[in-house]
C-alpha cells in the first residue's frame, strides 16, 4: 500500500512542478512532457534527497528551484498532445 501512496505523491509532485515551470516560463502546462519532467525530478531527488532531511525549512524551498528550472528549460514535449488524448470516450 505504501508503494501506491508513494507513486501518487510523486505523480502529484511532478504535476505541481510542471505547473510551476509552465508559470515561470509563461507557457501552457500542456507544452511540457510528463515523462521528461518526472525523469528530471526523479534524478534530482536521487542525487539530492539528503537536502529534504535537513532541519531547515529553507532547504525545502531551495530543493524545488532546480527541478522547476530544469523542467522549464528542457521539459517541453516534442509535440503538443493530441486533442483525442484529452477527450472522453463514451463506450455506451
């Protein structure tokens, strides 16, 4: 069960950081690749997770600057998603 919770938290963290990167770069969040974003964030967390464990509240704020910058710069999708991917399919 904890693996599911962790995956959902990571998913939400990725979405939040993509939204912040989009806001920072004046772009739509749909222009960013979720896959690229999560790979960038996962790599950063693996290499800098110890900063999350520091007692300083400022350390949490500092750790989120690099992933937002990375996603804003290199997290754009190669092409915009198809409108079909965002539509609801009625199977009835």
